[in-house]
C-alpha cells in the first residue's frame, strides 16, 4: 500500500486534496503536514504534523520513518504576495521544490506531484487558447519560480528517472480554505462579499479574462494524473489545464441571477498588470489526449454551489 505525504495540507488545494486522498487510500496512509494548523477534518481524518518543507533534514527523517512512497508538494507563496517579497518568495518556492526532488531521488520515492500555474506564461505568450508548448517569458517572481520548477521536474525525470507529475492550474475557486495572495483570488473573494454585503470592489478591471477552475475539478484532475500509467505521459514539465474562463463582469452577472441587488465596483491595483500578462484561456488538448482530463463545472454550476456553501458557512 502506498504511503502518501501531503505538504501544504492546510492550504487551499491541500485541505481538500488530503481528504480526497484519504477517501481513496485510507486515512492512516495519507500523512498531512504544514507549517500552520490544518482544518479540523484534516487533523481528525488521519495523521497531521506541523513540518517545515524548508527543513530538509527533518523532512528526510519524516519520509524515511513513515516509509513514504508518494509526495504531493503544495506549499508555495502565490503571485500577489510574491511580488511584495520577491527574494523570499523565490527562496521558498525553489528551495522547497529542490528539497523534495532531491529527497525523492535519494529515497526512491515512487511518484511526486508539484503544482505549476498559468503564471508560467507572460505577455509575449499567445493569450487565447494558449498552447501546451509556446513562448514562456513570465514577468512575476511567482511565474519565474514556477517555470524554473517545471524545468527542474523534467530534469529529475530525464536524468534520474524520478516520476514527477505536474499541472499548470488555472485560478482555483473553492469555499473551504481561502488561498490568499493570488491574482485570481478575486473570483473567491467576490462570493464571500456577495453573501456578506451584496457588493464587491474588484482589484481587477471588468474585462480581465482569466482561466479558472472549481476545486472539485482540480482535485479530480490531480488524482487522475497521479493514477495515470506512466507510459501515457508525454509531458514531464507540467500539463496545461483549461477549466472555464470568464472575466469579473461575467461572474458578477452570474451572481446577480441569485442575488439581484448585487453590485460590483472596480478599483484595479498592481494585480491588474499581472492578470494582463497571463492567458485568457488555455488549450488543454495534450492533457485530454494523454490522461483524459475532463471537468464537471461551468460558471453557472460553480456559482450556485459557491453561494450555497458560503451562505451555509456564514450562517446566511
Ligand atoms: N492562482 C494563482 C495566483 O493567482 C496562480 O497560480 O497567484
């Protein structure tokens, strides 16, 4: 039986992925770690430990002691926050990945998952239906670290045969754990503010179209990629995933169908520039061909679930 380690289990992806993996592999076989306390269900459904991914020695002890065979390394500083502390963000994002890759190589880890992002693309990339292989000149620290990370993952695969797998996630939308510090996070905040105050002041312009995905589709895709037969995978840097794409005025219009009084205003900040440098939509045909990614949620279906669940959470 595989023993799985999730690093960043208190985060936006980790808090939901840990539960999904435990449902598949059994609670006791999925070890959750983070530098901060995880949500109640993560702590109660299997082992959880505070662990710093930057501490390579302790991490190695943990992996050996618990006979870990697969690692999901999800800890990272997101795009907006990284622009505020560029060198620290670079250090955290890169060093942690190199720690994991090296640990994987030294300890015969069977499979490693590491998330990349649409942030690997830049202003010189074709913006519409961005292909898997294209110009990549990211202009954010976060994007530079993700692009470098992709190259390292592929390097470890080619040079050492380490089975690394990765997805370029679009903006991820979820109601369980907030991400914090990302450019696409307006599309999460908008739901909370819609439920709380029936209004939202957006930090992007009304036509800032970006690729997005509802968390259940992201979790399904991640597990599908990790379960795929290695011989089917033609990409060892990171797979494009498309999901849905919309702009702030379209999501506002969708919310209005449920909350007619909802009002959106726009006060773009530094994140607008970041959004303009990223794709508006993604071509994910390679992922579809290689391992059959597919999605269940469109904007309407996602909006319905987000408003309902956040309403429940906030007692509205
Ligand atoms: N959602 C991330 C961000 O906005 C992109 O990967 O930073």
